[in-house]
């Protein structure tokens, strides 16, 4: 069975024999292809070009907007991610950092796992001296169903290397994340 067939079955349970919904299963299947495209992308194909650099201070890309889906309820998770790393003789293009966030966001997710996965990938591919990841997101499973607490946001963080061990550097990363400029 394919996605269209399953969606058609679900629609028949919700709203039987509605002519206006006849194209909906195909639209949902196409949407799912977009929403969950992160499963079809090999991160090594994205994070494969590095530049030699003598940079030895924090590199931060902040406010990377993303949309994901909760693996428990299939509803949206909408948020921002900020990434920082201390290079170890090589850097990666800023757009690649955003693409890495998108790859993980375009999978069914738990925000906690997504945060760790992004950090570990950056740590691995960059061989960075330290990595920090900060994610803040609204989960529709909290704001639009169940407890219905709109405006609540889940915050997750991941630190490794010198960003985990050096409080001053970790604070510098977090201060940069929260600075409005």
C-alpha cells in the first residue's frame, strides 16, 4: 500500500464519500515527500566541502528557521536553531550548516534527538575543537492538541569539546544566540 491509499482510507473514516477530497490523498503524499525528504539525503553529500582556515574563535550561524514533524503525532514543530563551532584548521560554508539543520528537520523528530544529531554530525565532519547547538521550537502537539499551551517552546542544547568544558566560551556562544543583532 502506498501513502495515497492509506490517506484515502483515513479520509473515508473521517468524512466518507466527499467528492471535494478526491485529490487530497495525492496532495498529502506529495507533501509527505517534501516534509520527510531528509531521509533521502546523505549528509556526507552536503557536508563535503571544507576550507582551510586559521580561524580559531567561535563561528556562529544563528536563527536558522526550520519546520519539522513530531514523530509521535505527525504535527509540526516550528523553531529556530543556532550552531556554533570552534574550527580545527577547517571551516564549512554557512549554507551547509543550514542544510544540515534542514536534513534533520525533514525527518520525523524528537527535538532532543535532532539537537544531538546536528551536534554530533558537525563534530564529526569538521573535527571541530568544540560544537554548540541551541534549538528553540513550538510543538503543535503541545500548543494545538492535548494540553493546548500556545506560546510554549521547548529548548534543547548540545555542547561538546571546548564548548562543553569551557564555561566562558559556552556563555559567549549563548550570549551571541540571544543577542538581537
